[in-house]
C-alpha cells in the first residue's frame, strides 16, 4: 500500500510489529459477554496510553466492566474527533475452533482469536492513531478522544448507552468513527477494493415464538405436541423468501456500486440479484433477515411439552415498520396457537448520518489515494453497533474499519476461527492513522 508523504516520519515496519504484539496480548484477555469482565481490557489499553503521557479516565458503572476515556488535547480551534470501540466479545464454543480462541495465535499470515475482527483489531488501529500523533508531537486543531466501552455485544446499555445518558459533555464532538462498515476484498463474486462507510444500521427486532399444546405422557400418541407445532412454524419461516428491499439508502448504495463499476445495469434485476446473492453480507444489506438462534422445549424426556419457545433474531432494513413486520411473520406461520412477541420494546428508529461531512470526504480521499481503483460507498450496517447511541445525540457517526476483509474474515464476526490477516491489520493501521491525522492536524 502506498505510504502518504505525511507518514514519512513513521517507521511503519516497526509500528506494524509493535501493533501486532499489542493485538496478540489484547486477544488473550477473555472479555466474553456474558459475563463481560472488561476492566482488564480497559486498563490494558489505558496503560499503553498512560505510559506515553496520555491522560486516561476509567468509569466502572458495573463492577468489573470499566470504560476507558482518553483525550489528546488540541488547540480548540475545531471541535473534537471521537474514536470509539468496544472491548467485549461474544462467547465462544471452543471445541469447534481449530486454534485456542484466546491465544492470539499467528498462523499463515493470520492472527486468530475472538475479537480479531469484532472489534479488537479496530480498537488497536484507533489506539495507534492516537499514539503516533502523540509521539510525533504534531500540533492538533482538535481534541482527539479515544473511548473503549464494555457491553456492546449485550446491547450497549451498560457501555456507550450509559455514557450517552450520563456524560453528554463527552459527545460535544464534530464526528465519531466506530465499527459497522469495513473494506471488502470482493463483491459480486469478483475481486474489489470496496470500502463501505456505514451511515446508518439495520433495526434490531428480535422475536419470540410461543407454541402451546396439550401436555401428557410421552408413551401415548400426542395429537397436539407444542414442540411439533413450533417446529412447523419455524420450518415455514425458514422457507420464506422475503426478497430484496430497496429503500432510498439501499438504492443510493447500489448507485455507488454501479458508479464504481462493481455492478451493471440497475434495471437488470436478474444480474442485480446474482451480484447481491454472491455474498451473505450483501443479501443482509438488502433484506429483512431472520435467523433462529435459540429453542427451549420440554422439561423431561417422558412428558409431552405444553409450551415450546424459540428466539428469532430479526434485522430490518431502515425505514421498515417493525409492527408490520411482526404481522408478516404471523401470516407466514399461520397458526393461532403460535404467538409472536417482540423481545425488545419499541425504540427510536436508527438515525442516519450525513455524507456531506469533512470526515466522510477525508475517508474517501485517503482510501482512493491509497488505491486508485478503490470505491468508497455510504452503506447500511447489517449489525447493531454503538453508533446508534451517538447518532441519536446528533453526532455524525461512521462505521469504518479500513481493511479489505475477505469473505472468510467477514464470516469470522461471531463465528468460529475468527481471524484478521496481518496485511489487513497493517493496512488498517496506516489508513486509520492518515484519516485521523488529516482530521485533527
């Protein structure tokens, strides 16, 4: 990757090696949520900053779950830039991994570990952007704020959500970089240099299905087994073809892909469908997704269950009516003895950050200068992120992990054998630094 002239004072090979070692150590801190226990991770990051003279603040609203806030002061002529990340990770099923999930093992140019892509590597990219600016002693026109929070994987209320409610002065910033969008090394089944910058995200609308039947002794035929009723309902949902959902935001995303030459005629629906269906990530961008994640049936092997339940993770394309979605689900199930309920209460719909900002332009410029064939496109995050809290405060917030992840790397989000390549880590370090440098100096 070309190195910017502004980076001429940086020994990048040395920084790459240092950051790789930091990421390995970070991955060895088990911050699985639940239960969380992110305090050691917050202090690990904070100690690296404090060792170089950067002031750190810790907030432990929940025991063992500290938040880290660090600030590199500028001259105040421009409003601050926030770099935000989360320290928690989802739990692992270690028996299905090929490597120990909290080892930070390097193998064949890959760094393995829970959090390698979601999102400890991005946290390290942000951390080193701050460290390098401090080491170089560059004059800053903005404060640079680094925030590492717990509980994002649990919904964020104990991390960024708490800060948004209780520390509003912290969010008097120009804009924020967090997760939610990333670079992609392929699109539509062919190589690409596509950098997605998430300006909004899908709405989390998980559902619970409750099937009721007639209990009895399992030695006798059961004409009304709640488990069978539930399975039939789940099978109908699994077969449901929900098609693609085009909204102003997703249509603008398609137009950006078309302008970059990554898709052809937007009116050629067959070709468009084929390109979108080449990756599960793309399908998720353009559809309301539904996945069965938990099933709870029965209390004893010889008792026909009276009540059987299932949890379904649903993510809605922005602009959808979640209650209309629930009615669609009920219609597909078509069984009055299977009730459908929301798990989360109604909340404000995800906000949308503007594209016409200095930060978005800087991200576009840095990526296209590094790769002349790069496409930088505003996108919708298919996952829930802490950006939903900052956007609702009016802070333009962008999901941006500056690495060209392969499909295998993208599949590592919440999956087995999660990894990031060393090359992608190095790319992310350089691009993140350059974006931040241009914004704050």
